[in-house]
C-alpha cells in the first residue's frame, strides 16, 4: 500500500534496500530470471500500466538503516513500461437516470448511455464539474440502478428492490426514438433494459398471457451491443457462498447457455422476461389547485386533488380549462361565442395551452414537466404541492 518494493536479505533480515517506488498501490510482483539470477521484475499496481524494474546491484546496496522515510530508491526509472488503458475513477449519474458522465485516470471525460450500454461522446480533457452543470435537466426520475468502478469500468447493478422503480412517460429525451405507437405510453426503464440484455434468450421472445396462451413479445425499443458482458449473481449457492454466472449478450441463444439461464435467471427477472408479469405501481401526489391572486377568474373552492406523479403539467392545464374555465363560460361568468365551443371541443389540449398557464412558487411550469419533477425541483417542501393557474392574455 505504501507503493514501495523492498529487497531483504533472508539470512540477515536487518539488511534491506528500497528498489523502487510506484505511483499507485502495488498488487503483484513477477520476477524475471536472467542468465544466472533474477535480474528484473514486473510490477502491477492499481493503475493499469505495468512496469519492469531492474534488480541488478541490489545485493551490493543492502543496508541496515531503519529510517525508511528518508531512504531513496535504487532505481527511479523502470527498464520498460507496458502502458495500460485508462481506467474510470469518477462518475456522476445525471438526473435523467439514463446518462452517466465519467472521468478516467488521464482526466478524459466521457458521456455514456445506460439504456443502450454505449459510449455516447468522448469529451476529452474538459472540466468534469462544468459538464455536470451543462447537462443538468429539470427532470426527476427515481433511482433504478447502482454503479461501481471496482474494475475500472462502468459496472451497472440491477437489483430486485429498485430495478422497476423508474417509470417515464417518454424516452425520446433519453436518446431513444420510440415507434409512434409508443409515444404516449408509460415505459419502465428497468424492464426495457432487461429485455434488451436478454434479447437473444429464446424464452424472452414469447410469453404466456392470462389464458395460458403463448404470444409474441412486444418489439424492443432499443438494443445493446451483442458483446455486452452480463453477470448473474445468485446470492447463495446452498453452501453460504455467492454464485456468479458470466456470459455475453449474444451467447444467450446457445443451447448450453440456454440451459444455464433457465436455472440461473432470477425469478423476478424471469417473470418480466418470460411471463410479462409486472404490475405498474402508481405513485400518487396530492396537490391543491388554486387560482393565481388577482387573475380575474372567479374563485373556485380549494379542493385537495390527487394524481399520478407522472402526469404532465399539460394534463393539469387541460383540467383547469375544462373543469374551471369552461364551466365558468357555461354559467355565464365569462362571455364567448357559441362557435368557440365547437373549436374547443376539437382540440382541448391546444386551446388550453393557449389560454392557461400553471405556476408553482411563482414559477411558470413547462407543460412537458411531470408532477414529481415539479415537487422535487420547484416546490421543495414536505407538505402537499400547491399549484396556481392564471389566464394568458393572447
């Protein structure tokens, strides 16, 4: 751990010398035999670069000095170096819970997409903190995976406890272009990634419906590279030890691999992949919907409403337009021509967006923002969310 390599006389342990000093903690040594004796050694550290250090003239310099701190190494430069690849040392999961920024040992910053398991962009030697700020998006998505860098690469862990936590109403902003029929569908990120990882496993191509009939699975929204390594960890093999099963994504259709996967794939993943059994847990958000002060709209009763946390602001605006403003028109509180009602019925969403805006803490809300994002980034309080609406002067 002190990054130093010492030579010690086995006949007289008090005699030793410092051969070299590495820049990273040392993991392994490999002696190289010359014509008559070991004349060099390879040193592997936590850095991926491997260096060869000379062992010549070491015996002549063995010393009984005990001042380890001030001893200078015999060699300060290696004989040769095998340069390794840079390893990732720092990461930041962006708040869309899909993209990750990384920084490696050579200070190169890169952007990765978890869903497609691909490097999106190598940004070079730029400020890591500035890139995080630049790529901030005001969107709140629950955590659904964990990351570690133990092997110097991005390793994504999917666990039963939270892998299905992240439902989103659109994945277009995540770098995925879905088919038109998926535009307004709620999508579970963990489920879609599992399906992409096990794309070549035959059991994921068909599933049993409620009647016990076999049906074709829905088409994939995206794929991962076929060489993507997958590691299944079953916590206990019956003897109190963890059991790991590694394979490549493309090998899941091989006969021997299929037999292993039929036994090794966890039941919670198999239920989604082979049986399509995954219920959507709807998280509700309670909120008050009030008119903005001095907005010129007749005061409505202060009702406590409740809706899915994924519902978008535009849906709340449509609710205001239909249930509050149009009701006011029908009751004679606002004037309007009868022809307007026909136009409003044709395109409620467009008309609502033209006539109403929603605010939280005096900040106008983007119509594409969902309620959980509003509560997390704008409301920032533990109590019920409070939204205000007002008419637009157009």
